[in-house]
C-alpha cells in the first residue's frame, strides 16, 4: 500500500520562529576591518564556508570566479519543498544576512543586489521592512524554483544556455544561509560552526526551524525534541525530500544538511516497474527534457550524440521526473550516472 | 536497502491508472445496460476478467511470475468489447482479446514501437470475422443499425436531432421506414464520455494534449472536407477514441510535442479515411498508423530539444 508523504503546506505559510536548542558557539575569530576583493575569498576559506544551499562547493572559489559580477542574488527560495529554513533565516537574522550580502557584493564589485524569495504576500511585506536596500523579486513557490538556472531565467528574461554557470553571465548567486554565515563571521567573529536547518516529522505534525552546531550527532538533535523516531517504521532523510539522501542517526550534522526529516518508511518505498511510456516525466520536467529517453540511452550505453549531451548537461537532477513517474522508475539515479558519462 | 530520493511522489501510480480508466469506461456502459435493458455491462466485466486472466497465464508461462490482478489487460479487453457491437458472439470476441493481450500487448513490453492493443484486437476482429463486426442490433427486416448514426449520415445525408446525438438516446424510427436501435455501447454517450475524459485528465491519468489535438484536427479536417464537423465529432467513435484510445500511454509518444503531433496525424487520417473510403472503422486504421509513427515522433522530439538547447549555447 503506497501512501504519499503528507506535508502541511498551509501550516508552512505561517512565519515560524527560529529556535536555538543548543548553547551558542564561542567567539574565536577576530573579524576583519576592510573588505578587500583580493583577500576576501581567503577569509571565506578561513571561516570554512561552503555553499550552504546544499551544494557544498567552497564559497571562496565561487567568489573568485565571480569577480566582476554586476549582480548579487540572495537566494532565499527554499531549495526543497516543505522546508522553511531560508525564509526563517531571512526574517529572523536579517542583520547577518544583509551584512554578508553587502560584503560579498563589495568583494566582487556587484552594484545591484537582488533578493529572490517565494511569492507570499505576508513574507514579502515583512521582508520589505528589513531589506530596503535590496531589490526583492518574487518567484513561484513550486519546486524547483530555487534552482540557479531558473532564477537566472527570470532575471535575464531567457534561460541561460546549457552548462553555463551564473558567474559567466555576471551574476553571483548565494544562498541566504551562506550569507548569514559570512555576516556572522564579520559581526560576531564566529566561523561556520552552526547550521540552520528544518527539523520535521510530518506524521507527528512537527515542523521547526532550528540552529544546531555542525558536527553534532543527528541522534542528539532528535533527542533534544524527544521525537518518537523508531528505526523500524521511520527513516531519516537528510537535506530534503527531493534531492536528499537517507542518513544514519549516528552520523553528524554537516554544513550542507538543509533539513532532517523523519519520514515513514512504507510511504517512501518504491518498487520499479516497467515504463508505461506515459510521458509524465517529460511533461513534469521543469526544463522540458526527455528524462526517460535519456535514461534509456544511459542504460543501453548510447551516450554519444549531441542531443543526448545537451540534454544531459541541462538536467540539474532536481528529481521531479522520478517523483511523478507512475512506475516508480529511479530516473534521477540513472541520470546521475549519465552525468558521469559526459 | 537504502531509500532513494526523491521521497516525495505525486500523481497517480501505474497500477491504479488502468483501473480508473476502466471505471470511467464502465459508466457509459452501465448507463447503456440500464436504459436499453441489456446485460451488456456484465458481459463487459466478463471480458475484462478474461483479459486479466490472459495476462496472468502469460506471466506464469513466460515470465514465471505470479500476477493476479492485471488491470492493464483488463482495460484492453474491456475497450475492445465496448467498441465492438454488443451482439458479437463470445468466441470471436475471446479470440480477439487473446490476440490483443498475447499478440499486441505483452510481448512488446519495453519496445519503442507498440500498437494500441485494443485497436489491434479490433483489427483482427474485422479481418477474421467481418460479419460479426457489423452485426449491430437485431436482424428484423428494415432495420438499419450502425454503431452510430454515422453510416446513415454518409450514405443518405441522414441527421439525427441534436439531443439524440448528444445524449445517446438513439431509438424510434426514421421516416416511418427504419427502426433505429442503439449501437456500440462505449460510443453511445459522447457528452458523458467527454466529461469523464475531463475528469481523467484532471486526475492526471490521461494526458490532455493528445485528445485535444485529435479532436481539433479531426474537426478541422472534417470541416475542410465539407462535412458537418460537430455532427461528426459527436457521432461515431470520435469522442470514445479521444478519451480512451489515443490516450493509451504505451502506444503514443511521450513528449508534449510528440503527443500533439500524434493527435493531429490520427485526427486528420481519421477524417480522410472516413471521407474517401468505405471503411466504416476508420479509427482503427488511423490509430494503428499513428502508432507506427509514434517512435519516430519521440525520436524527432528528442533530437529537436537537443538542437534547441545547442542553439542557445553562445559561440565561443
Ligand atoms: S532531474 Fe528529471 S525533471 Fe529534473 S531536470 Fe533532470 S530530467 Fe528534468
Ligand atoms: S513517467 Fe515513468 S512510466 Fe511514465 S514515461 Fe516517464 S519513465 Fe515511463
């Protein structure tokens, strides 16, 4: 019996507080006096910043590549459906986010700052109070609106070519949580030792945004809220419903852990059946690709040819095709393999 | 066994899709049975069971797998039964179902070229038992009975009242000469069928592009050939085909563009065949022709998308 994982979307529209269940970290970092484009990336390395939107790419490299960009985009659109952590951070820690954004913009020389958030009138009104110096752009709240590619499409008016990174078009897209970390280091002298994340257990109606120390065992986080986690009926998904992975409670919270979700095992169980060629994957793909045709080629090893390579480059492994497939074919896992054939 | 992302799912599951379509098909058939006091709907269920059982046997013999409920094959059999005259004898129908399930549906699984199994069975029925396919209704003298008023329209320019066409209550007599009896059960209630099709689209069980393209292209082609498009749309198997036949996932293209192209080709072919030949079952040929084109359409759509993406790449 298959059941869908229920998400209380209505409840998520509420603006939630940000909780601190664990003691705050100590100040260990001296801070900097002036933002120097040459030295700023090194500063990011020193505080240990990686892309906190889930990418995990060292932020210093991204900043160096983006030197000379004209626009800084603060990505405050949740990367995954059902999470509210980006918007919580934007609302409750706006000082840090804004400081981080201004610093990053200075370092690359960007003159325009855009705040990308999801379309929600209460949220927009609140943000307008806090981010006066930013240009606020509202995006659809349907997954995967938070992908860099789709943000650029809206800002540029057309979709960027396959394989082109935002910095090649003069944009630096940074996640709100990454910018918060920069601001935290600048203002408080605290390196990246905290991770804001969404902790949720939909079956128990539990959904909180919390700040936890990086490196803490996941088990401790669950215990702090006394979540009724039972490994026989539940499993732990780290980082989200669409692009996340199953995590072991004994492992530690990483810098890229967007969320910890306790989900019922039977609801996520998938058994692959033959493709019925319904085309749901094609219709659902936000980039208009042909996922099953790609997967067929990957499975048969026919990975040459321009149409294949172009589409494979364009795909950003959002997982929408897998989610809608009525036959539960693990399309996105195959596409990941296909990425390696490029 | 680790769980694989995405953990979220949306839309219907494959097993229930065919079952829901079958339920939708049962609605007009039950109405037909109730109004014309015919045991047709029970026959239909029996045929559906036979189709399902045929797949069970196939799974046991070929795949060495036990599979009890096979809604896909049940749907194939039911569609076949609903598009044929209700009076088709049992044996020809059974053979047609076996041909459809064992010949057209199961062995081709996973292949790119697939034929619509119900239409393949229908084709077999037309070749092997031409007499059975046109045996609409009773054999009383002076009775004209066709699947729908379509043939009368062709030969005599005959037209029924709108409400009879729309609501499927075909009956009574024509010019005091001919008794009219209702025909093929699946095709009798165009309006209700259209409504059910809309519901199925909303539930995400059938795509909407294929049927819409089919209906539009058929309507326009018919109008261009000088026939009354509305009458043709609402009579004969047109709506039935749009909702139940061209939406069959396995034998139609997967991409959006491919689906539209498929609908256009089948609709236009249907109108042309109907106008220029004496085959009354134009739909069967049109759909099988479309099925032949489907893999090619898919391939073309894939290459086209790749080309579009390539063109966006800046020349450096
Ligand atoms: S993962 Fe699937 S839906 Fe997402 S971009 Fe790639 S092909 Fe499209
Ligand atoms: S959604 Fe799944 S079953 Fe449908 S065409 Fe795509 S891969 Fe095949």
